[in-house]
């Protein structure tokens, strides 16, 4: 056995994985064909979708709209404002003397006339004071009579130089003192008589009494600020409102010319007219904080529809424009060109027509420049129009439908302040609009 060591053979690395066998040409061509077919189908679907959604550029259907003709008519120039019903007089009846209230002669909410009995203050202490004043008057009158008798006697003695000159002079001044005392006593008597009159409290003005402020048995004083009752005149009354300084010039021009400007008063929600009156006073200063001037209108208020301190809407008629060009207010649009209307052309197309606006009453608007009477404008369906679009005027509506709508409709805002209809300028109906559009076409 040999001592030489034997070497071990080195480990061999694992063989590399074998590559997949190459695809055959037949299978490779089939996959490419499938991809091409899918791409062609997708492209076809996109083209079909685009063609279906593409809007035709030419031959669009005419838009059905409502048209109306511009007319000539009067337009009232009005100013609308918020107002407050302000009574002519609101009186807090205060006691003019002190004493216990023994009687109240009115009912809460009662209408009273000037001089009517309201309350009674205990008069006994003032009756006693009057008796004392009468007694003092009688005493001073007696002293005066005695002094005058002495003066007559001293006068005779003075003529005979039987008394000193000083005695005669003193007696004459004494008579004058007693005469002054008698005058003061008479004034005191009249003062206590006036106090007795004040014990019986009467209404200083005609009006309506409010809620009771004090009950019988209470001690009232002349310094009390609560008062016995509050009386407010109900008719006639006034409405106070403010207008902006920009409108003051036109109002002053009319007032200085002697015009009586009519005022219409509407309810706070502008749904109904409740009174009419005339403007009769303007404030002498402008409110610097708001740039407004306060005006006051007189209202008869015979039906007492206006309640003191009630908030109302006021419409002041300043002037009336004659032969103004009028269009329905919905025809007027405002946008990038400014104020404009859609003018109906002879070929039943519309064009954007800039106009200059005048006053409006809510139902009609005055076109000061840019439009003539007889031209037709679109009043309904304007949201789908553009410059040069073709239109088709709407036909007349069934009479029954229109009648039912008119009977069942709620009060419209056209009856509210600033929306009174212009006399002689009636709104064109659908049939008139259709006929006008056909004439224009």
C-alpha cells in the first residue's frame, strides 16, 4: 500500500438550461394576423363613433321662437322705493299734575275724537287749594277796599293841609300793594281752576288709542314718561320713502313746475295696490351716508288699509314719455355687446342688434335708440339663438289653454310697483307675433 495521497476529481458545473425550441413560421404569422385584425376593428369603431356624433355644419333645423313687433306708445317714468307709513300725529298723553288715577274712560284700540274723556285724576286736593285761594282773594280785596277808603279820606285832609304829605304818600303806595295782592290772588285762583281741568284728561287729537299704559288706582305724576295712553292718527296718513340723488333733479323739476306727482302704495310683497296719494313734501337735506333724499306723500287712507309704521312699496310717477318705442322686456338681453335684441330679418334669420334702453315698467321697455316701430324682435326661445340663426315663429296657442292659464295664474309682478302697464301698449300675443313674422319673411 502506497503512502502517496490520491486527488479527488473537481465537480463539474451543471449544464445550462436548454433554450425553447424556435416557433415555427406558421404559428408566428397567425399571431401577427390577429393583432392586425384587432387594430383594424378598433380603428373602424372609432371612425364610426366620430361620424355619428359629428354635427352637421349646414342645414340645421330652424329654432321655434316667439316674436313681437316694436310699437309706439306712452311709457310712465316711475321711481320705485321702499317706504314706511308715518302717521301725521302720534301723541303720548301725559298727566300735567300729580295725583291718584280714579277712572279710565277709554277701551284699548278705541277710536276717539279730540276732546273725548280719557282718564280722571282725584281732584279733591286741588278743589281745597282753590277754596284757599278764593279766601285769600277775599281777604286781600277787603284790605284793598279799606286802604282805598283811607286814601280818599287822606286826600281830602291833604287838600286842607291837615295831614303830613308823607302820610298821604304812604297810603297811596299801600293801596297799590293791595291791588297787586288781589291780582296775585286771582292768578292763584285761575291756576287751581286749571289744575282741576287737568284732573280730567281728554284726547288732544282724533285718532286711535293704543293699549292701556296705566290702571286706575296708580299714582301718576307730571314727570312720568309712560303716559296715560298713546293716540295715533289713522286718516289721513303719510308714507315716507327715499329716492337716490340721481333721480332728485327730475322730481324737483316737476315739483317746481307745480305738478302734483301721484304716488301708488303697494303691499310689502308687491302683490296688490292698497292706496294712492300725492307727493307733498321733500326733505331739505340729503343723507350723506346713503346718498338719498327723503320724500313724503299724503294718503287719505279712508279705508284704513295703511297701518302706522307698516313697510310698503312706493311707486312715484315722475313723468310720462309719449310715442316711445316699446318692446316686451323679455326681448332685451345683456351680454358682451352690451344691451341688445335679436332682430328678425326678412329671410327668417336673426341678427344681434345693439340698442339703447330707456325706462321700463317691468312688462315693456323703452328703446331710446337702435330700433324703430314695426321691426320684429324675438321674445322667447333666445337661449338657443346666435347671430345669423334661422328661426320659425311659433304658431298661435289654443284659446282654451290660454284662458285656463290666465284664470289659474297667481297675481303677477307686473302689478307691483314699477310694473304698471303702459297705456296703449298692449302685449302682442302669439298669433300677432306669428303673423308679424310671416310678414317679415
